[in-house]
C-alpha cells in the first residue's frame, strides 16, 4: 500500500518506520522544517529503541521518504491511506487542542482522489463524528484507530499489538485496515468511532489510576512493619490485577497520561458527568512529586536550608527522551527553593540543556561529581548507572548525614543495606538483611541502614 503519515512525532515516526518494515511504501509528512531536515538526513529526532536503526534501513531500501506536505503531484500516484498522527496537546484548562487534527484533515480532504483516512491522534469522544460532519465526503473513507504504544517498546507494540481497536461507520471499511496491518495476529475490537475514542482515554485513565493507587498505597506502607515491595508483589501476581503500572514513585509523567486524564476529566465535566475516581487519580498524581521534599525535610530537618542536594536523573524514564511532564520539572525547582544548593546530573542530557531546564541548579557531567560532597542524593530516574553504582564507595564521598532518597524505588534494598547511608524510599522497603540499625523516625518509616 501507498501510505502517508501526517505528523512525525513519537507515534507518527514509529508508525512510519514500522509500516515501511512491513513492506508498505510510506511517505512521512512533517511541517516542522528542522525536524524534517533531521529526518531527511536519516536521523531519528527522538529516542525509542529500534527506531533509528529501522529508519536507516527503510530509507536505504526506498520504502520510506519524507516531505513537508501532501502536494497535488500525489494525484498521479494517489495514497491508499493517510494516517493522521499529529499531537493533541493540552489547551488551557486541560481540554485537548485539536487544531493540528483539523489542519491535517483539511489537507487530506483536498486530495483528489480522497484517500482512506485513519485518525490515530488521541481525541475526545465525538471528535470523529464532528470531523466527518464537516467533511461528509470522508464518511465512507474514515476510521478511528487509536495507538497503544508504550515508551521503550513502541516499535514492537506497533508490529505485535495486544489488540487493535477500530472505530468505523461501516464494517466494509475494515478491508483497508486489514491490508494496512497485514499478518498482525491479535484481537480486533470493532466499534463506533466515538467508542474507540473513549477506549483510548479509558485505557490511559485506568493505567494512571493504577499508578496513583500504588503511590497512595506506598504512603500507607510508610508505617512501621509494612514493606511496600512485598505488598505490591503480592497484589501483582493476581491475574486480575497484574504487575504492570503497579509501581510507586513520583507519579505518572509521560507524554500521554497527564494530558489524557486531564482531557477526559474536562470532557466529562462538559457533559455534566461527575468523575470522582478520575479526579482523585489526578489529585494524587499532582501531590506525589512533593513527597521528595517532604522526605528531605523529615530527614534533614532545619539543615535542609544549608544542605547540598544531588539530583540523579531528569527524564521520567531512561528509555524515553520526552520530559514534557517529567516530575523533575516540579521537584528540582522546589528543591532549589528550599535547599542550600542543588546539583543535577542526567547522562542523556548535556549540561547546557540542564541549565535551560533548571537555571537555579548546577549541572554536572558525571554521577561522581554530582554526588561528591552532597549531603543528600535524590534519585529521579532509574538509570543503570545509578542502580548499579557502588553505594558503599559513594557513601565515602557524601557529606553527613549521607541521605539517599529513592524517588523511583529502583535501588536494591539489600545493596543499600550494605552502605552507610540514610536510605529513604517511597513507602518502606525493608532490606532483607539483619544489618539494619534502629529507625531514625519510626512514625515516618525513616531508617538508617548499613554499619
């Protein structure tokens, strides 16, 4: 099939590369001149495992090319399908900004002949109906087919999806989609476009709820005698619950969950439908990044204002370069306002860029420099360099009280038990060792671990 993909962001570029890998002839449409130049050089403007390598192969094989627009020259070689994968960022108030979707559809509607349109962008329920009402010529050539890609495995998720949700006005339209996905074997959920739109929002809202529930549970497990790791592990083995997204930390901060939960809440309010569970999920997530400052205050007390804090990691996750909603954007400025000084290190972000993000913090080029002489360390990203670090050795270069605040619950408790540090996490995580000293403050779960 000849396919155009409008928008070469995270979803669009992943889809373009995946469909070229499947053997389709793909043209990626990207209006941003700088991003287009990067793509035409064969470089991936985002980090996602496997995308850069497959992009190079697709370009070399002639199955993928890029352009700034779908021009009239495509009348000679019309597209079989056009996928719209433009962003729907949060507008003021939390509603989804649909301006990029509107503009893309206007461009597609001008093509002759009109191709089959597959909308991938996340949009509120009823959006497809409104779009087709403005472009009735598309009603028999339209499908809403949301993406369900996970950062870190997006390419595999496209090629081997757990399910395909397809919203169409007639099941006769499914032939194009079956040709598009080829031999992909997974359940198909065929429904109306509005129900497909709601399915996307509902899925993300449920995942967000699991994260917020895990964080709220971690607060309960800060009481003595409770181990949040054991509690969540015991829950996750229940097949009705599962381990995925049941991990405490600093809240959900990827590119989708914050904006999609806000958009769904706003849409529900416009319909006059109360959503107390969704609103509570958002509220827990809004408050969660403040936990780091609370733990530091409990651990350092009045010394916080004179202490140097080393922050390890800025990204929300190591396998994505998207920091638009990363908790670090909230945590680090808050710490800079409370502590004597803040240093920041992230192996994937150069110091100059760190300074742009956090002008009140000092960027560091390596982990050891960031930690040396700091009174406390705050872990915000589960970088392998952090998890596998020699914390016994690092404790030797820390200044008193040598506190380590594990904001992602990624450090191994047994390993931290061997280091002479004050180890704090999101909820109690008792090391499975006898080498544990008396608690600093049992009512908050603070403990001194190590010799």
